[in-house]
C-alpha cells in the first residue's frame, strides 16, 4: 500500500491562491527528473493550470538539474531566471528549501518578496514559518502519512489475508504566510513603465 499525496489538489491550492492575488505570469521551479515526486507534482501543476486557465510559459519554467538539502540549487536557478527575464510576479518552487534559495536570489538583485515577486514553497518544513519572510507553502501531512503507513503495515502483519488498498491518498493544505501578496506590475513591466 502506497501512502501518497494528492498532487493535483496541492497544485490547485497553490495556483488558485496566486490567481486570487492577481498573479497572471507565474514562474515554475520543477524538481529534477530523477525524483518521482517531481513528475507527479509537475503533472498536478499542468492539470491545475489548465483548469484555472493559467498559461505555463516555457521561458518561466526552470528545471533543477539535481537536488540536495541546501538552498543552493534554488538560488542558482532563480538567479539564472532573473538574468534572462523579470517579466513575472510569482514563482511556485519545487520545495521549501529551494524557495529559501529563490528568496535570497530575489533579494540579491534588489527585489522584494512579496512586493515584487511572491514565492510559494512545498512541504511546510519546520523552518518555513520562521524564515524571513515566513514562507507560504503547501503542507504535506508527513506525520499523518507516516502514522497511516505504520498502522497499515502492522495491520497487514497481523491480518495477512485481509484485502488492502494499493494506494491511500492524503490531502495537502495551503499555509499562507508572508511570502505571497497581491500582484503588482512585474519588475520588467515597472522598468518599462519608467522609460
């Protein structure tokens, strides 16, 4: 029995939140292709974007080449994106660690979160609430998923002839904090308006 997150619902929560704040040009930070969750999250994003009529722009989509437990990959990916374009007002990051790197990259080029670019993470790790600004993120109920998995495992050991589902889908939750705000003109549009 696989304990899985409803990635379609996770993407819908994040993108609907950004859309309700007026964001139209949204950048996306995809996870590395070698991570299975990255595939399911991206499928959920594509489905939610289609339902919400949000266009996914290839030039605003960055794929992480690899992943570790530091913000460096999110930082490098965001710096690369900001060098090529600033014509977006929000970014949905693959996870919270990458979102921390993205926020630092945004700050390093003189922009502000969320005044210039809103940032959404994924996971709701313990430090997300205490980051500056605190991170809006999609919460995976990891403790509940672990507890559910352990209960099913023990039940399977004690009742091996019983029928069990092949998959248990757990619901995500959007945690809204300081890193998202109303859409304004994108940094590129502000610069063009000053000319």
